[in-house]
């Protein structure tokens, strides 16, 4: 992978965008700017290996545009995508705080923009503002609780409803037809919604009855409102298993 990047300092617009990330959501803009005093925005014009498993975690990142794929090595030495980070989210902060080593590798998708936050200056600035530190902990706690609620909701939904709910997050259309391209491979989508790839295929077939069709990575929904209603139904087991 060719490393083609453009580096610049943070702008006021960047600071506003970063404030939307859960880690910074409870902190005022001036404090965010102080904490990120040495941060830089890096634009990637080509797919780039951001870091490798075992590298020192000397920074964490904020996704402003594009995607970052978290990669793990399988037993046969191949790389498998285990998570995808999209705007506006932070990642690798846990490695910075805890192990000081990146437990996995990460690849930046072409056209992405990331904020690189050096660990040393960030932790030094954070130590100067205990209020900001407590607010960040509170924000992370709320974020974790929201994720736990989402996991709980997944458990009571059928595979078809899980897939439908994911598809609905990919369009801004409220009712009527919608068409879009899946953001990543179906195996990763299956992992994200807690089902097997085989169950994903069955769920996709199940959704044809709800007006959902697909050709390759392109998905078409006949009526978004109808699919939303399907997500809210109960007793739709239909023999579906994860």
C-alpha cells in the first residue's frame, strides 16, 4: 500500500466535528482545542496501513471522513476485518491508556481524513484539567451503556430484523423507495449484527417479502416505512436462527 498523505493543523471546523465524538461530547470547544494542541489532520489519498499489531500506541485517532478498518490475523496468516470505524469516532485510545501497544492492525481507506492525537501531549494536557477528565469518563460510560442497550435489543430481534435495522441506517430516506451501496463486505455486516454469514444470506432472502432486493453490494428498498414497521413487529421468528 502506497502511503500518500497530506498533513495540516486543526481548524475551528475540525474542532467542532471532533466535539461530536462520544469521547469529547461533554467537553466545551476551548477545552477540546487545548487537549488537542499538538494534533494534526492527515488526509489519505490511497489505502494506507495506519499501524501494525504490536506497534507502540503513541497516539490515538479521530475519523473525520472515510473509514478505518481494524484487522486481525487469522490462523492461516490472512487478514480479517473485525471492525470498521466511521465519522465521527475515536479509536485506539484504550491501547494508549492501557497496554501501550496496538493489539490489532489498522488500514485507512482511500479518501479518509483522520486526526492524529499524540499520546504524550494529550495526557499531559488532560492532567491539567481534572474536570475534563471526569467528563470524558462520564461520556465514555454513557457510550458504553448505549452500546449495551443496542446489544440487548439485538438479542430480542430475529436475524431478518437485525439486518433490516442495519440497512435502515444506510439511508436518510424516511419513506418510499431507497437505493444504496453496502459500506463493507457482507461477512463484516454479519459480524456487526451478531449473526453468521449463512444466516445473513437467509435473512436477505427473508427480506424479499418486505420489499428488499440486492444485486452485489447494491441494495434496493421498495418502501423504507414498511421496513421500519417490520423491525418493530414481534413474533416474526419464521424459523430464523442466528
